[in-house]
């Protein structure tokens, strides 16, 4: 059993329960529109952790099964990144319809590229690992363009005070860190066989 299995299943269940609680709140507490916006995040988190859990569960089955679920794992990562950006863009550009739609569409298109790179057999070869990492890094850093827009139109202080930019910075840092761990196969590379709970 791989160590990621436990964190993935507990995270998936936690987000599923949180999503169920959030989505069943009365509209007087949380408006329907906010529920729709956050459903992108909840769906991305649940699918990402669920696919990761499933991948690590079947990773010792067969080469064919591992390939399929590895692709689905990457699909989940793409959906989580998209789902993480949608609420920030929605609220950051709340009163500006055109930039909000443009930036949400941009993130969705980059996410679609990540999905294509993840699911297309040609890109599953190990020699394309840096390309896959680069695509995910680009998707994870796609908040730079709307951030620059916000700074130009509203200033840095408003970016932090109104648009909660510090949370986007944390998200970007975690995605970059995760991408680096993936690309360098850390910690497995330094501790072969030690990252398994049961060998």
C-alpha cells in the first residue's frame, strides 16, 4: 500500500462531506450562484483525490491498468487546478464581467491542454515527463496574467485586501512544489521502497 493512498482517500472523503454540507445549506445562507462557483473546486478536489486514490490502489495490477489510471490521475490534477482558480477569478473580478469570463476561459483552455497531454498515449512516455510537468506548471501559474491585470487596475493593496491574493500565492506555491516533487520523483528517488506502507 502506497503512503499516498491514505491521504488521498481521507482527503476525498473530507471534501465530499464538506461539499455535501456546503451544497445543502439554505440559499439564505449561501446563494445558489456561490454554490455553483464552489462546486468547481469541490468537484476538482473530489475527482483529483479519488482518481489518485484509485491509481495508487490499482498500481500493482498490470501495466495496462496502471497506464489507464495514471492518465485519470493526471486528469484529476488538471480538474483540481481549474476548480481552484474558478472561485478566485469569480470573486476577484466580481464586478467585471468580461475579464472574469476571459480569465476563467483561459484557465479552462490551459486545463484542457493539460488533460490532452495527460490522456494522449504519445505523451505518456518518460521522455515527455518534463513536457507534462511544464504544462502543469503553466496551468498552475496561469494566475499571473489576471494578477497583473488586477495590479494595473486596482493596485497591490486592493489585490491582497479585496481579492485575497495571499491565498492564490499559497495555492501557486503548493502547485509548484507538487510539480517539482513529481518531476524529480521525490521522495521515492532518494528512498526507494521506503515510501510504501506495505511492500
